[in-house]
C-alpha cells in the first residue's frame, strides 16, 4: 500500500486514532500533519493524545467509535463506521452501500 496506510498502522490503527487519520488522508486528500490536527480537534484532544492507547481506548468506547476487543453493547463493524462518518464529516463507501441495501 502507500504511505497513509503505513502511517496509520504505525500509529496503532484502531487501538489509537490511526484509522481515522488515514481516512482523512484519503477522503480529504490531507497530509498527515493536518489530518492528525483535524482528528484531534474533532475528538477534543491534543495531537499527542491521539497516539496514546489508554486515552483513545476510553474515548473510542465513550464516543462509540469501535475498539479492538469486544465490549458488550458497544457498536462494532458498520455501526462504528457510521459513527466515524458523523464525527469526521466524511462518506465511507461501505456505509453508503449498507444504506443502499436497506432501501432495496
């Protein structure tokens, strides 16, 4: 893959905010610095905190953005992605496809 995927993986992916930063890089054609700032602003934390696993675990559970391990009654999969869509003000293709399948 390319640099955005590599950087997101090295940021911890879903354990921190790497998945959200990568989505901003792809969806809005942002560089990594502005993408981190955008995500941090949307989450209401600093850019240093988005790479902290402990802070992000609590925040992802609280904001219903999905976590690595199963948490009872917490959204996962497409439900978590739909919450990410709302938070980041982006469209995610799999969420759009899911909505279309519900309409038909």
